[in-house]
C-alpha cells in the first residue's frame, strides 16, 4: 500500500485563498492507504479592528464550538469589528468556526440566516448542532433546515427561539473524507458506512462530491469547510484516527447504525457471501484448511474471512460501542 504524500507547508489561511491542489485526477473513488496525516489550517484572521469608528458586533458562541476559537476568545463575548456590511456567515468563519459547524444563529434575539448583514451594535449568538438537537427535542427550536444559498432564515414568531440551519443528515450517514484521512475511511467502511475516499482528491472535488451526493465532509482543513457549496461537514479536532472515529461516532451516533463487515475497506464496495469453491483459487491452502466462511467485494473482488484481522476489527467496534457521549473539546 502506498503512503499518503505529504504536501509542503502552506501559509496560514488568512494569507491565502481557498486551498487548491492542481493536477489531480477527476474521479473520486476508493484507494487504500495505510495512514492519514491530517492537515490543519491556522485560525482565519479576524476582521480589521484598527479602523477608528468601525462598527462592532458582539458574538457569543455555544461552549461546544469554543474549541474552534483562539484560546483568548473562549468563554467570553467577542467584540468583533468589521467594515461595510458583511454576511454573518463570513464573520463567524473569520472568527474560526466553519459554517457547517453552526446549528443556528440569533441576532438581537431573532433567528437569522447565514446571509444576514451585520449592523453596528448587533448581538449575535451562535449555536452548535448538538445544542440545537437538544433544544429541538425540548421544543425550543423550529427544525426548518438550512435555507438555500442567498435566502434568509425562515420567518419566526417573536420569542420563538432559534431556527435550525442544519441540513438533514442522510440515514444512515454517508461520508466523503479529505485526502489525509485514509485510516479513518477504513474504520468507517469496516463499520459498514459508505465512505468515499481517495488520497489525491482535490478540495473542489471533495466539496462537489459532498454537495452532489449529500455526503458529510470530514476534514481537518477549515478552509475546505468554508466553501459555500458544502452543507454537511465536520471539522475533526484530533490527529489520531481512533480518536477521530470516536469524534464522528459522538457527532452522528454511529454505534447504533453500524453494520460491520458489510463494506470493503479497500474500495468501499459492498461485501456479499461467497462460496468456498468460488474463491478457493484466490486463497492460501492454510486459509482454506481453517476457514469455511467467506465474503467477496462486489466491486473489486477482494475476499474476506474471519481471521486474526477480524478480531482486531471487532475490538475497535466494541470500543466504539462503549464511547461516552461527550462534546468535542469538552
């Protein structure tokens, strides 16, 4: 198996446009890798705060989102200066939180969409998806779903509370993963989840795949999640693939939806039962002597059987089922 290629150091996100990696093939398909080195982007630069008399808005973030903010801005209201009338989405992302991480927005106590234009003196509260899910269960949030690009949030009656901006997650969840998350892709496939992955897919391709196929985009790159076409996405906080798997489980409830050993970890194809005689010519004599149960990938033909790797995978699944449900960064 090939190792994931390293890319040279890139300048901070504030000093570069949306990341682009040229000269990559156009198709997104499964290619196995042995490791995934997540890439991180520096926290985006804040808006200009030096202009005398610039308008100011106050931002307050859900505690579950504060790990995405610079340490000095956590747990306190943020006085954010801006020029002209930027969309609240742009201001939130300038402060460090990609829009797919936002569950709802209140401006001066009223629901707002991502296209709301900031005004001097605005008080902005930003909620995370899990907080919105909890409030929805208690009847405090209107589950309206994300508005179309350029459209305002759905109308709300005074005092109604937040209106959810979250796009409905497909059931069961399906994913597309950034190029440095090969190990995580294998874990998700092992659990039976549809996880599109190729280690050389560029950012534009990943964003298109997420939007066109309604896949949750998993990445360590804030700039990738800031693309407006991305509606479903999650910014992984950890570097370790097992810890990343635990994060994704907490966010999307994978344990109760898992269907282990039904997808090929190499290509993401479905595995179907195979007769011993049909795969005998592809196996070592020792394997045929000790095993009678086999499966075969419909797409690439890889043969599977419950060997020692099965027990290792089983342990991963058992660990996942026992993950305590806590928020990232808590």
